[in-house]
C-alpha cells in the first residue's frame, strides 16, 4: 500500500487541474463494478473468509451499494487499506467509497476533502488487558484509571492515538505508546506481552481478541473513553454519490424498521403498507431520483438483508464476537440508529 | 585549448565558432526555461487539484499541536508538541538507528570480509555461510524475526533479567542506569578545560623541542600528573560530579535510567547484520583487488601478517572499497524506513505515517520526507567522497 502514496503523488502532479471525480456514479456505472476500500482484516466489519470472499457490515454496505446500482451485489471489488493510507486512496480516486470502520470527526470532515455519509456503527474506544494484570501494589486492574505508567499498543494513524493521549493527560497519568502500522502486528505484539494493554475501538477489541492465543485470558475494561461514530466516506463535492451511499444505509435501516428482511422482501412487494411500497420502489420514483434503478432498495435488501440481519450475521450474539445491539439498536428499541423516511 | 584553437581556426571559422557558442547558450536557456515551466505547471496543477478537492494545503500544519505520543524521543517531546517537532523527533530517531547501524555494520562487515579470506578453513567457511544466509533473506523478514522471535522469549518487567541489580532486560527493552550531573559538575568541567589546555601547551612544547633538537620529549607523564592533581583537588572540594540514576521497578515498568526500546534494538541489529553481509563482500573484493605481489613483498620484507594487512594491503584495498561502501551506507539509511513495520518511531512512521493520517496533506508530507532522505543521502555521499579523495591514489594533476 505504500505505492499508493506514490501513485497519488503522481496523479496529483500530472492530472489536469480538475480531477474527474465529480460524477462517481457515472464512473462506477461505466466501469461496471464498485471499488470499495476496506480494512486489512477486522472480523465483523471487513474480513476475508475461508473461501476468499469478504464478510462484515462494511462489506454488506458496499455490496448494498453495488446491488442498488447494478442489481447485482457481486459487482464490487475490495481494496484492503491500512489506517494511514485509507484517505489517500479515496482522495486519489483509487476507490469510490471507503467503508473501513472510519471515525467521523470534524477535523477529517473539513480538511481531508472527504464527506462522511451515515453512521453504520456507533463505537467507542476501549482497552483490553490480561485478566491477571495487576498494578504496582498487586491489586487486579479493573479500570483504565489504574493503568498509570502502562505500556499501550495500538494502531498507527487512527483517532485512537489522539484519544489515548487526551484521556491520560486529563487524568494526570503517563503511558508509553507503541504504535504499529498494521492491526495484525499490534495484536501480535500485545499477545507476546510487549504491552500491558491494547487499545482501539471496542468492537475491534472483541474482534482482535479472537486472534490471541488464549482469548478467554483477556478482558475488555468497562470504560469507553471516546465517541467513535464509524461511517462510510466518499469524496467531497459529489452530492449525488454521497446520497447513494447514505441512502443505502438508510434503506437497510428503514427495512428493519418496517419488518422487511431478505426472507420476505419478495412477498413484501405486494404489501399494502405505503411506506414499504415506496421503499421497495413499487410506488414513487425515488430510485430514479437517486440516479439508480427503480427497485434499488429491493435489490439491497434481497442481497444483504436489512441492518438488523447484517448486524446479527456479522457482529451479533450468535457470532464469535458476541456484540449486543446496544446503542446500535433502532431508535424504536432505544438505540441511536434512525433513518429519515422514504417519501 | 587556446593554443590548439588559434592553431587550427582561421579568423573566419572563429566567427562561426562564436555563432556556435551563441547557439549553444540559446539552447541551454530554452532548455532551462522549459524545465522551469514544467515545474511551475506541475506546482500550479498540484495547488489547483488540492483546492478542487477541498484538501488543505501548505505547511501551516507544522505549527499545530500534534496531540499524540511517540515511543522514543531524543529531544523533549510530549503530546502538546507541534507536528514540526514530530518531524525532528522522527528524523533524530532515523539518524540514531542509521548512524549506529553504519558503525556496527562496518565493524562486523570488515571482520567478516577478512575472515572469509582467512587461511583457517573453519573461519573462512563460517564467514561465507553467514554472508550467504544474511544477504539472501529479505530484510523485512529478518526484522520481524529478530523483533517477534526475540521479544517472545524475554520476561515481563516484574521478572526481568537483572545484571547486578542495575541493568535490566525485559520485554520492554533494556534499562541501564543513567549518569546525571551533580552539583560539582562545573568544577570538573574546569578541570577538564585545564587538562585540555595543558595537553595542548605541552604538546606544542614537545614538538618545538623535537624540531629544534630532534629529541623526543615525553609529554604524557607531566600531563597525567596535572590531570590527577586537579582531579584530586576537585574531588576534595566538591565530591563526585555525577550521580547514577538507577532504574527502579514502579508500577508496570522500570522508572529512571535510560531505556533502549526493543524496536530500536531489533531494527539496529537487523540492519547491521544484513548490511554487514554486503560490506563483507565489498571488503573481500577490495582485498582481492590488491595484487598478490604486494603481500609477497611484505612477507619478503619480514612483515608479520597482521602488520602487512594493516599497512600494506588495507590502504590499497580501501581505494576499491570506499565507493561501493558508500552505496551500502545509503542503503542502510534508506532501509531504516522499514522501522514502520515494527513500530519504531522513525521519520516515516511518525511523520509520513501518523502525522500524514492526522493532517491528510500527503503531497507536502511525502515531499518533505523525500527531500530529507535525499539530503541525508547526499550528505553521506559527500562525506564518503571526501574520505575517498583522501584515500585515493594521489596522481599528478594535469
């Protein structure tokens, strides 16, 4: 991925002053497939499976976008990106959408030339330690506040490094950071006890814990030290394209709210509920207005299911990650996931 | 040249020659102008593209607060420092590992190169085996192996290997006692200055006597006396000048002393071991390039092998060794950017990595990093060329 920076530098140097990024949708349609930037392997979000395919909620979002455009969820190619290369890949046009568990922050939104679409996972930064870790007095560690002076492993080039610094500073604690380029090396170093603690988004902690020699010998501390709204990212200035990505997520949310799932979506086209009829493209011309096919949402739900299905399949309590819906439940169930209506 | 020119050029052809000079100058000017134009076009393109994409540009970010921690810093650094300071911290870390690596690799490479030519079969074959193994395995793999392989077998801080309760080895690195200057440091500084001044005066005197009378005057004995005497005076006045800062286990790790992080150790070792294999081959080639007659002549004169190596073979071999050696030094410095794989905070890791990701200004940051590596390489090459000129055969200047 290092080559990416060079390619980007070359692209910026040589291209005509206006980069052809204004109409991503037309570009994707002409190309015949969607180019989606994902992680280098984070279970639950974007992770290669044993058959060489990709699995995760970020993957489902990309497949959903492909289904909405082409009516075929397989017309998508994935580019694994490290944390520090991801924005460059998007800026340079290497990828059309970045669905890589990326935190939405003001700084990134304003200075990187990118737009965040919709939060597809509300996360927060947490810490993982060995169960038997004790502080200087031999007391077992139960809280991040006991980690004064600890060595902490993390991934380089993320908001994690900044949150860590802020949290320890505001609590008058010191720490030593060891920041690795790839999550795999960070977790490997934590595994051989290079660090006392490993910190990243809490969902990723559960995911990375599976890679340890003895996952059950480690616990995730209760504190969440930051807000990490993870959202798919597109290039700034292409509003139609950001609408397509944003409404792909919203369609999955609305489907869950309306009880439409991959199992019943075919039958639901005959539903009398006007909201469902509008969502599935039976009534109205919302698909065309987005620049997509009429049955865009139908295609999405048929391919990857509604948000709840995607969550349970990739992250939920029946997966090795065992993450509860929590704040990612629908607003009707007391969560934060809320989609504007299709009308 | 001038004589030759006037000899063959008639006045007529001279004017043609003048035309030619003008034409050449014109071509040069046009070439330069088009080159500058191309550069200007590229720069304006970059600026326009970045603006069109709403990406911030310029170097203003260097004065902004970085807000993240760095594992190893040779200068004062904390989360409130600026990106500019991150750049310096990263650069110093790169320099630290490169310079230490160059020294280690040169020493090891030299020994191996000589060993490979040894008459002793075992030594020669061992050196050959080392060289073939290390230069044929990708450096990144060696770094990973040294880092994860060694780290895995080290104990946690609370079970550290201790050497006399002052030096500790654990999976957080090596902790050594540090020297901190005490109250009487100034007195000792004066002693040191006096000793240097005395040494200089005594040496001048010895040289003068040698020039005037041809007699060797030993100036070490009085100098030694002066230093001992002034040290005694200083000690009786203020006591010891330095205190030892002994590391103590506190909380999760040792506090105090100086710490060498495992990332530095692994990277340094991997770079040195890898580059030493190449240097060994260069040294071998250099020695082999010295005609066999030279060592035969040396042994005919009765010089023992070590002396003949030191004063006859190596000075001649150096002429062949230095230029390719420079390339190896440049390679080592550039290879140090592999640090990013094992979290050693070199310039690529903290500046072209973390800072780039936070600021998002790829063009400025990558350009700066490239220029720094270019400057480092040119500086190394310049110093080595100076040394090369020094060792090269002094021919008659024509």
